[in-house]
C-alpha cells in the first residue's frame, strides 16, 4: 500500500507548518510524520526513511532552504544545533525514483534541476516563501503583520490543495492547478480588504502559485 512520508525539521520558526500536516492527515491515514530532531543521527534516519520509500509513495518536506539545498533542524533558542544542509548536491541521489514535494524557499530553482538530473520521478518546488520577518524591498522595513497573514494564507492554500488532491488521487500537475486556484482566491480576498500594504501581501501569495514548478513527470499521480 502506498504511503506518504511527511518530513518536518524541528525549528521554532516552522511551527506554523504543523497545521498543514494536521489538516492533510484528516483526509488520509496513510501518512507518517518524521520530525527531525536536533542531531546528526536523526537527519541520517530521515534520509534512510526517504531511501526506503517506494516509487509509488509520496514524500512531503516542509522547511527552510535555498536554491540548491534543504535545511535541516535548527535549535534557535539555545543556538546549540544547526543542520545547514540536510539535502544538497552531495546526497540528492537519495531522491532517485522518488516523488517529492518540497515546501521550502527557492526549491524550484537549482534543487529541482539537481533532482531531475538524479532521476527523481517527480519533484515539485516553490519560489520565494517569505515566512521570516524580512525587510520588505522598496519599504526598507519589516512588516510582521503582513508576515503573519501570509503564513496563515500559505497554510490554508497548501492544506486545501494537498487534501483535495490526495482525496481525489490527483496528479502533480492537477495539484499545481489546485494551488493556483486557491492562491487566486486568497489574492482576491486580500485585495478586497482594507489590509495595509495588501498589494505586497497579494504579490507574495502570487509567488506560491506562479513560482511553483514541477520537474520530471507532471502527470503521474501523487500516490499509486
């Protein structure tokens, strides 16, 4: 029987993504959560779990990252542990013959290409997902209220899209269409409000949909 492996590194800045797992687990019991602890051994075990997935399974990763890597767990309170690179070009081959969704910043850039070069079946990556309280370009200041709203919308969009796609046993490209549909609904909702700097927020939400890319087979079902 096909299963879903949901990988989530420990990091206080990622706690809000726990809601995605909780929402998706309501529509399928075939989902296993692997929360990576603050240790190299836990990261090694996570890689082993990925390698043990069959070509019919689905792997979902939620975390931080860059254009060519996925970040692991970070103990921010004590600053005693940080796994800067969990998956990168040195071990990307672990995704060979796998189906992988990477909900992380800029994973639709070089990382997707690396995965394809290493014979991933399907890899879905995203563009800029500003979940940290970053300086807003052009305003030269942080907007924590925008950041908070964005994180809520991100969780809502991905929870609805993944839940519906898994319930209907959709393909990767059908999941992408759902993400764009729910992102567009979110943008329209935001633009009708009196939210300050709503245009900036709408642009960030647009990135969820239109910087999303699929590498490899886009018409294969998420699980089989």
